[in-house]
């Protein structure tokens, strides 16, 4: 395929992705890097026991304050087997959702950019954790997950090899994959 | 306070935490470390564009298969300014919720264990991210957050110093804080 033909193909909306606008946005950011500086936020309040609720609505980026179309609220809790109230998933389960959804969004975007029509993307994420860490029972056991496994099933109008390449490109540009597999400095301040 | 008096105090339910059962659970796990092996899971399916939905319900641990009292469903999407459909928060915002809720659950548990009655725990989490990473516009910019800041406001029936110690103990035993500030290996397999 000629480069011109490929470029035309890449500008077609696909997989529910508005590919022309996505490419236009990338080009704008290329010219004005400051627009790429984003800050995401969540506020959380303790409800009782191990149950808390977060609110997600505002963020900044693209040169100004932004807002989701609505405020999203999420509960988290510990399960009953860990003496919690089970009013929501555990915090560590939200990490698995974040990872799966980040990789999946990337797969849809990359496939659209490469002109590949997808019909199905499904994944299962498993995280192994030894709770002796957080329970303070073993100093040589870490607090968090020891290992996370993601299993994808991807179907689309392309050879398997191309679908695997799309998944790999998504992984290589995934924000959540980076956060989980590399260190992010976290600063905690407490007002009491 | 004598050790006996302190022990009695520690066994009183507080902050909505069933402290006696929590301590009993920790003692059982101390004697049977295999019970501490947990596996958390999420399944995700692509909806369209950058929108996907995760389901969280089953997990294993405490020697067997476990289940939340209900299946929890969560949507994630990219915001409109990033050419998404805004059908949910972004995946990276769920990381902030996970962090806040993990630290908050720990604060409630630790405070109860130390006999400190809490009246309020609020937090704001901010994550700075330069999207030139995920957009493929700058090789020296990482994909994920560059920095995360958590600001807690804690009120309770204890001197400020004690409340700060409780927050610090929660941080030192937080699973999500560990995942974000240290590496977790992630294995991805793709069936296409």
C-alpha cells in the first residue's frame, strides 16, 4: 500500500474511535506540548469501618480545567472474610479494573489507527497477593500484589499476528501498565 | 497503661471495625499462613471506542473460593477532550480511588486497633501525567503518572501526633501504596 493510501485509511473512524479527531488532537499536542500536561484527581471520604467513597469529576489538561459530564462515585471496602463490610470491591481490585480498561482502550485506539476493525476484546486479570504482608505477619512478604496476569481474547478483521502487534503497542503505551510495573513517587501529607 | 489494660482496650469494636474479630483473624492466619494467599480478579469487555466495562465478583483466599455479596460493574472511558466517550472515569483515575480507599481503610483499622475513635477521614489525591508519553510524542516522557500527591484530613479523639502515626502505619502496610511505589511484574497473554 502506498503511503498516501495508508494515510487515507488511517483517517477513517473505526471501532467507535473518531480516528480523524484523534490524529488531529495528537498533531495539536505535538505543536503545543504544554497541552499534554494533565492532572487527574479523586476525593475520598471515610464512611465507616473499611468502607470509603471516592468522587471523581474534575481534572485539568489541554490548557485548562476540565470536567467529566457527571461526577462519578465509587465505594470501596474490605470483604467480610477480611472483617470488612463488603460495600464495594477492595482497593486492590480497582487496580485490576484500571489495568484491563487502560489496555483495552489502547487496543481500540491503536486498532483504529491501523485500520483494523475489532469485533471483540475481552480480558481477565488476576492478582496474587499474600496478606501476611499487610497483616504485619511476615517482614519478607510485600504488601501489594506479587504478580499480575492479564489474559486477552481479541477478535477482529486482521490476522492473529496483527492483533498481537496491536495489543503489544497498547501495552507499550499504557499509563496504568507503566504505573504498576514501574515506580511512581507518592507524597502523602496529613492534616490532623 | 499496663500491657493487660492495653490489650483489653484493643479488643473493643471501634470506628465500625469489628476489632475483636480482626485480631482473631490475624491470629488464625499467623498459625496457618496458607490462608493468607489471596487472588483477586476482574473481567473486562470492550464496549466500543475507548469504553469498556469490568466485572468484579469472585476471588480466592482464606483457603477457598470467595465471592462478594454481589457482582460489581465499573465503566471506564477516555474523556471527550481525549476523543473518548466519557462513559466513565479514565483508567488512571481509578488508580487514585484505589490509593485513597486503601489508605483510608488502613487508617480505620489501625485506629481501631490502637483504641482511637475517628470522626472524619477525608483525602484528595492528585496525579500529574504528561500525555506526550502515551501519545508517542516524546520518548523521554513516561506513560504513567510522574507524581502522585495525597492530602489527608483526619479528625478523631487523639492528639494530632497520634493521628499522624496512625496514617503512617497505614501507609507502611498499604497494598495499593506498595503496588504504585514499587514494581509489580505483569504478564500479558493474548489469544487472537
